[in-house]
């Protein structure tokens, strides 16, 4: 049995300025606040003696590995990201960072913001540039028709508004 895992696709390397600040804040919280506390608790648990049956020590070390893994990921991801903070030269077309208002066939309206995969938040209406709808919207203008194959069948949307 092999432990090989094929590399995951990291998605688009774009992020909004707001998204970059959120990732930097998470990195700071993990590295400067949470990790020192967990390190101290692991050190205190190790001083109690037998580590093989010390739950505080075992779970503390596990939490440290989780923190270190996330810190490594965030550090590498932030280095390779391109921050998109300026609106495009042609604001009449949909590009990364656009807030788009769509209407479906039942005249229901939806507002989506096209963001990077690290900022994905369906509750806020943030969709990834790598998602099928995000990819279909790129380059479209107002009054464009977009067809998407979804698990519920083919959906048709009309672009009502674009803002940055």
C-alpha cells in the first residue's frame, strides 16, 4: 500500500485585498497567539511525567501539528497569490472581483461576487472564479445569457448588473 497522493490543484492564484487581510489575520492568530499557548500547555503536560498515557500531551501535540500544517499552507499560499485590488479597465465586463446580479428563468435574482478559491463563502454570495458559474460569467456583459449544467439540470441566468 502506497502513501502517495497526487498533488491537489490549488485553484486560481488571485485574491481580493479583503481576502488577503483575512488570511493574514488567520496566519497571525495561529502563529503569534494560538501556537505559543498550545506550546506552553504541551510543555507543561510533558513535565508531568509519562507521556504515553498523557492525554493533554498527546492532544496538544496533535493540535500543534494542525496549527503548523495550516501555517505552512497559509504562508506558501500568500506568497504565490496575486492581490487584485484595482477594478479592470473595462468595467462593463465581468472579471475577478466583480459583484454580479443575475436573474434566472423564474425571475429570481441572485447577487454573487467572484473571488478566489480561498475566499469562498456561499452565505455572503462569494463564488469561486474556478466554479462552473464563476468561469461561465467571466468576460460577459450586461444582458448576457449564461447556461450552466447543475446537478438539478441545465440552468439559464441573465446578467442584470455588474459592479466593482
